[in-house]
C-alpha cells in the first residue's frame, strides 16, 4: 500500500489531523455538521455527556453520548471549500492508518447529517419550515476537481437543469449528487423534500443585489421554475452538494437538513432564526435516535 506523504496528510504534534485537530479515537461514526461554530454547543447540549471538545480555527468538535450511542458534532464554517477540508479529513480519520500513512484494507462508512439554514425557492415552503435535500446540485465548481460522474437519474436531472438554466456557458459546470437513501427514508413527514442548489457565494450567486449588478438577473426565476418528473428545486445554500458528492465518492451516508430562514419568493425572513434552528435540531435529533444502529 502506497504511503501518503507528510505534505498531503498533515498530522500535528499530538497525532491529530491538521484542520479539525482530531485524533481517530476522538471521532464518533455518527456525525452532525453545522456551519456556525456557535451551533456546536446548541447540538451537544442534548448529549447526556460530552467526552471530547476540540477547536482549531472555525472547526469546533464535541464528541459525546446520547444514551449508549456516540455522536460527534462539528462546525464547518461557510462554503464548499470548507466542506472539502472537513469531508476529506473525516474520511482520513477512519480510513487511513496514521502510523503507516496508508489506506486501511477495510474501509469504514460514517453517517453524516448536516443541520443548517437555507433560503426557500418555493412560495409553499415558508420560513421556519424544514427541508430535506434529495439531491445536492452544485453551481460552485468544487466537485469538478474530482473524478465523479453522475449516475442514473442524476445525469438526467443534471442535463435538464443545464438546458433549463444555461449555467454551463459562462459559469462552473453544475454537478449533482444524491442523499443517502437509507437516511432519507427516516426524514419524510415534517420535512419538505427537494433538490438543494449549492451556491459559491451569498450575494450575487444567490441573486441578491446590494451595490453591484448581477450577471444572472433571472437566476431565482430559473431555479424556482425548474422541475424534472417528481423533482423540483426547494432551496439553496452553500454546502450540501459538496457533502453529498464527497460523501458518496468516499462511501459515507450523508443527509442535509435545513431550516428555512428566508423565503426568496415571498421576500420574507424568519422573525426568530435562532428558535427555528433550535426546533430543527430538536426534531432531527429525535428522528436520528430512531434510526436503527
């Protein structure tokens, strides 16, 4: 097995992977990802006990127990560039031997669930409601750096999306990946299903105008009006496609759950976003506890 060099897999002086500052034994195999570092404690307060707390830059990790089940909650910060770091380092923690710097002969699969916020792209998905992403469709370009090919219905959805939006002409070629079917089936009632668009920014890439003009002034309308068979675009944010794409390629089960804090069609914003996030966390942790081990 080929050794991974020090410049490629960076391990610090305490034997932890560089950005997350976690050692393999400090990570659970069931993981919640949150964007906001302050949201880590909002999730871990539901743990019966916390055994590990680590922080490096925006990456805060708490690992503990709910009953006899061990969980980790980790903050990613904003954007697919950070997800690229987090997903690769999570995988390295379970699938690379840090002593020999080689890939383990038997690979492990993590369960990774994002608990985030988003903007709704449908009038009937109001603020403070919950969305479960059937697919992550990235217009951010990260996944194009990896050897990933859409499969089956993914390819058909992607081609229809490109034809509908024409986003491939001057911008990054869109990429698509699916949620874990195993996890998705546990999050039906109470969550609006749909395709989540992952954007490379918050303002122009999401159709917002402050002082700068837009290259795509009709972006919102094109996203809202897209549908393919039973699928439509429900929301957009800045992480899901990278989680689904990298997770799928690495063999992990991933799901993205988001609470709507802004409805871009009705032009409304949540009156209490912190409470809405708390409600998403409570409901989703209850669902997670019901998933068979």
